[in-house]
C-alpha cells in the first residue's frame, strides 16, 4: 500500500487522540500521574507528530513531494495555494495536532503549579483539543480570574 497524504492524515489523528487520552488518564480522579502527562502526552506523542511534520515539510521543500504551484508563506494567496495540496494540508493539520496537544499538556502543568482546580480543565481541555487558541484563552481567563480561590 503506497503512503498517501490521507493515510498519514489518519495516522496523525490517531496519534493525537492517543496523546489526548494519555493526558485525560493522567488527570483522572483515580490516576493522577505526572509521568504519563509529561512524558507520554507531553513528549512522546507531540514528538512523533513533530517528526512526521518535519519529514513531510522537508519533502515538500526539497521537491521529493510536489509542492503546489504558487504556494508560499508571503501572502494569503500563497498560503491558500500551498494548502491546496493534500500533502501540504496534511502537514498543516499535523502542525495543529502537535501544538494543540503540547499546549494542552502545558495547561495542565500550569494548572497544577498555580493551584487551579482540575474541574476547570474539564471544559478547557476539549476546547483546546478542538479550537487550540480558544482553549488557551479560556485557561488564561480562569487562571487570572479564579486561580487558587476556586480550589
């Protein structure tokens, strides 16, 4: 079976879900595990996604995978042209998956350090998974607004 952008896209999604599940398990009521959070969800899965990202982006930049005509990062039109390619769209998606997971782990680390109750993370982490920056904003608002008071 040839390696396709669709296959890599699906594998990256599974990788990200595995990382988010590890993070959810690490924050669970029964299992509060910093090692699972920091090493597995925070390092292993984002690093695997980063490896895929670098490999695909390198292949696009060197011509090993054909980049779309007119694609570049200097204008909106260039970015739109770049992401017209299935491989470029996949690498962009992997970028989001890796960074959103990394930010989700960082949110949980900061919540623990700052004394933010884990109950606040229940809506914030899915928001971060689905809409990255919106979850980060929600956490920063909660952290400033309630911090240790909400214990």
